[in-house]
């Protein structure tokens, strides 16, 4: 039994391999880009808008509201990153309705790449808000004794992000594959529906957690810069 | 018992225990979380979006422990390093 789509290799030359994960990821990116271009080519501001534009507006407004609810005041700065994460994971988990499709998120390499991009984005946003010194001082919160624990939580939550998404999607596919050999007709379909639900929930969770981590970094650094302005409640950010 | 069958037995039994215990404990935790979320929803229906979002994030955190156990038992069954070592010898 194949644990991940990494093991289906199409082409290999030395260090470079082209496997199913890469092919599906690029196909998904092409689908997303082409769809976005097609929909946004003829946007209208009139009373009647096309159905696709309505769908896109719902998605963008929803993501913006979620980001604002968590505590980032200006969601337009962050929707480029967080919305991309949500759309990519969501679409790649949604496409399991097509037969023969293996989601690229069922491979640990894809989810590790996504988690590492979150790992890089958190200091990026933190530094861009308050400078290098202000961000680095947020590691010394509440006292300098917490420095190693802050560093450990930084690494462990990245690992948790990657393994959580990978485990959920992989287990969905694995359960369907096992059930196909036991009761092949109706029951795998129900488990597939459950897989659709968990896929969307995992996409939501991944982007929400990324937002929470970014919010913590931005707010902590801001507290260092101007301690009298911020009175937010501290979100728990341990992965 | 030679070492090959010893490794096989230990891996399979421990895979079962890992998934079993790793399903039980997070299930209890998730049940408690959902129960308290429901009672607070009944008390304050206005706070539904916040409670639901926090509940989802918390449930995902709890459930990820179950997922870790599942991944470990999958590794024990399908990609066992000790088994591969014995087989390769």
C-alpha cells in the first residue's frame, strides 16, 4: 500500500524526481490561476454581477472578516498569504470528488512546505510591523527565562501544523482504501463525504492557526514598541 | 521466538494499542470541549461565532494528538524501520 503520492514517480534523473505530488500541485496551481484570471477578467460593479464573481466576493469577504475577527486590524496586508493557504489546501482537499485523484496534501513534503512557509511568514510580518529589534524582543516575553520555551514552541508548532494536515488527509484516503477491500459498495462513499468535510475543516484550521501565529507575533512586537496602546487579550499560541 | 517474529508481533500489537489508546483519550477531551461549548452557546447565543471558531481550533488541536497516534501506528505497520532492517539483512 502506498502511504503517500511521493512514491508514484514519473520521471527521475539523479537528484531530480517528478512524482505525483509535484504534478498534482502544479495542476492545482494552474487551475487556481486560470480560474482567478477568468473570473476577474470582467468584473462589474453594477447591480447584477455574475455568479462566479459573487462566489469569489463571498470567499474574499469571508476570509477578510475571519482575519479581522482574530485581531489583525488591516486584513488586506495578510489576505495574500492566508487566503492563498486556505484556497490551495481547500481546493486540493475538495478535488477528491474526482476519481483517481490523490490530494497533494496527503504527502508530508507538501504539508511541510506549507508549514515552513508559515514559519517564515511569522517573523516576516512581525519584523515588517516593528523592526528587527522589536520582533526579537518578543521572544523575551514575559521574562528572559521563557526564551528557550518560546523557541521550542516556534519549532513544535511548525511540526504540528505539518503532521496535522498530513495525518488528516492521509488517514481519510487510507480509510477509504481499507474499506474498499472490506465493504466495497456504499460505505466508502460515506467515508469520502466525511473526508470532504475534514478536508475543508483542516484548510480552515490551517489558515486560522497561521493567522493566530501572525497575530501573536505582530501584537507582541507592537507591545514592545508602544506598551500603552495595546490592550488585547493574549491568544494562546502553542501548537 | 526468533527476532523476526518478535519484531512483527511487537509492531502489530503496539500499533493496535497506539491507535486504541490514542483514540480513547482525545475522544474524552473532545467530548468535554464540545459539551462546555454547547452549554456556553445555550447561555450566550450572541457569542456563537467566537465560540464556534475557538471550538474548531481547539478541537483541531485535540484531534491532532489522535492523528499523531494514527501516524505512528501507520509507520509501525507499513513503514517499520526495524522490520525493514531485519528483512534487508
